[in-house]
C-alpha cells in the first residue's frame, strides 16, 4: 500500500468492478474502483468488458491512497471554500484502490485529481504519460509557493520534456515507533537506528514473542520506502542481510495500519513507521514514541497531480490550489491526521498555532540530513524489489524465524561467537539465486538483475509469479541449509 491504508467511508464502500483483458497474457484482472454508492443521479454504463461509473455534475473525483480520516477533514473544508461554491462542486468522490490499478482507472477517465501515494507511484504515472503538465498561470503561481527541495529531497518533479507534472502536498520522514512499556517490561534497549533493530537482543524473546512489526512490501509503500532506504543507505547486500535479521525477530503484517497498530497496542515493541503514523500513535498512547534514525532516513514529498485523462482539469486546478494554500496545508495538522505540511505557512494558521509539538517535529524533519536517496533506482526496481521482499521474508517467514532462532540460541548457549553469529546471519540473509523464466539461467538477485527484470515483472503475470515462487523456494532452502550448519553444542 501507499503511505496510507485503503479505508472507505460510506461513499467508497460499494465498489464497481472493471474487468480488463490483459493483452499478451490472456488473463483477466478484476479492478476495484473504490467508487461511490450509485444513486438516481449517477449514470452507469456496462459493456462486454467494462463497467464504468460516470459521476454526476458537481462532483470532483479524487484518486488517492489517503485514508478516510484525511477524506473526512479535507472534504468539508474544500466544499465550503469559495472556489467550490462558485463552481457548484458539491461532492468529492474518493477512489482508493491499490496502486496496481491506478492506470486502469486513468485509462477510463475515472479521476480528476491524483493525490498521495509517494514519489515512486507518481514517477511511474509520469513515465507512462498519465500526468498533465502543470503549466497554467494558476499552477505556475501555486508551484511558486513550494520549495524545490526540502532536506535534500525533491518537492516538484519535471518530466523528460521539462514540464512540471507533480508537486509535493505534504512531507514525510521514515523511521519506527517504539512502545516504551513493552521495551521496559522485557528489558530491551531503546533502538535508535536500523542497525540497532538487527541486533540479536531483539530476537531474544523468540519464538514466543516477536519484538518488531514489519509490513510486507507489496502491502505498504511506506514500509517499502523504509526497506529501500536501508538497501540504498547500507548497500544492497548489507541492506538485505540487515532486513533478514530484523524480519527474523518480527511479525509480518499486510499493511502499514496493522503494522503501526502492533506497537500502539503493545503487541510488539517496535513498528516500522511513516512519521505521521508515529506522531498519531504517540498522541493516542503516551507510552509510544516515533524515532527518526538520524542520518539514516530521508524526507519524501508526497505528490498531488492532475491526470491527463481528467475531464475537469479547471476544477482539478482549483482543488490543487486549495490543498497547497496555507489554510489547506494547515488541515494536515488536524488532531485526526497530524501530518507534516509542505508549507511552513501552515503553522501561522489557527490549527498550526495550536500544534507547537508538530512545529517542533516539522523543524526536526526539515533539518534532518539523511542518506542520498536515488528515486531513479526506486522507479527502475520497484516491482522486482517488493515481490522479492515478499517472496523471501513474508512467504518464507517460518523458515527464516527458525533459522534466526537457531543462530541466536547457539550464541546464547556459547556454542558460537558473536563473529560467527554475524557470519551465519550473513549467509542467511544474502540475496538468493533463481532460474530466470525467460533465459533459464540461474541469476543472483542483484541490483542490476532487479533493474533488468522489472519491466518483465510488470508486463507478465506469468513471469512475476514464476520467479517469485522460485525465490521463495530458494530462500527456504537457504534458511534450512544455514540452520543445519549451526553448531548444536
């Protein structure tokens, strides 16, 4: 998922289904539109292959990864704005499918605005020519309000022709949330870095009690960004070994909300977190604290854009203008959201003046000197990256935990040294090799190979499923072999 979980209010709980024939593989994809409850004022047209929903006049359709709490704050505020009232906009139709289906909806003209989901998703839309240039006088003026970079990260993206196509509407950092009560109860130290989370101490409660919550990569783009930060900051091989040690001490969850909830409710001591989930958790549970790994994270600009297939581009521009106004930005600071705006001027608005703690967090975020993160690498490898992560950690998790537990038990018993523990852990977490479905050659999962096969995985479900299954089998075999090699006395 994105930085945000799919969540539906009553307008988004009833979904139309689009059935799309996938050219070249003869498969059928069922696309959940995340639409709204049809009424007598809604025109629904069905053909042999598609069902499309045409919204009524007066409604703006927003394709988003933002959750229902954000809908509930921003929708009434926008509808009360002078722009919405002048232009007779009386409703926002929220569509919240997973990122896999955005292009299908855009092909059908089912969105006026794209909002939220992280830079990689919007860069993919840009690459595939789904984003409208933001070159009108209004959009030029709006873009001028936003800094080009914050904390070294890009806040505005131009396509290869030099056209501005997306603007950051909020900023985020990536870290983890700790539950101090859990850590204290089990005598666990306070972690401050990704490396800390790979320490054997956090596996000391296995197998009874995992201490870390991690979201499976395909299910949460915020957690995926954390994993990309780890591999880019530490280096590819070291990053995967570090994540294997973390995952061995963890429960794996389907999305960022259940991952975050695990720390908030005390199921675990540490959860992977995008910053605003961490701030929200600490607001609701004072035993919890969001930790930004100093010098080891990045700041993301979370985009807003207008799709090229929008049929209401003038109204979409008004929505973008509202979101990127000081008042619109201050809505991020609402107590049910507590997210970092991209405009500092948001803190001069009433909601900003009432949130001095978030202003302190904002200043910490923009002052963070993190790693040098390459968005181009993320774009070029994202599909391969997330499915490899799922294959070797989620789908082979039982074998991984058994292997990690055996290594830790041998260390605790004095049968191996700390250096030997690291050697076994490296053997456990080193990327695996699998047969390429096209060439039938064994290929190690390197950065270069991930880049090479990324398009194949996007274009062919058969290729994706075949190599993913091979990775899982190879990972299980690797974990079993390492486990068998650990001394037992």
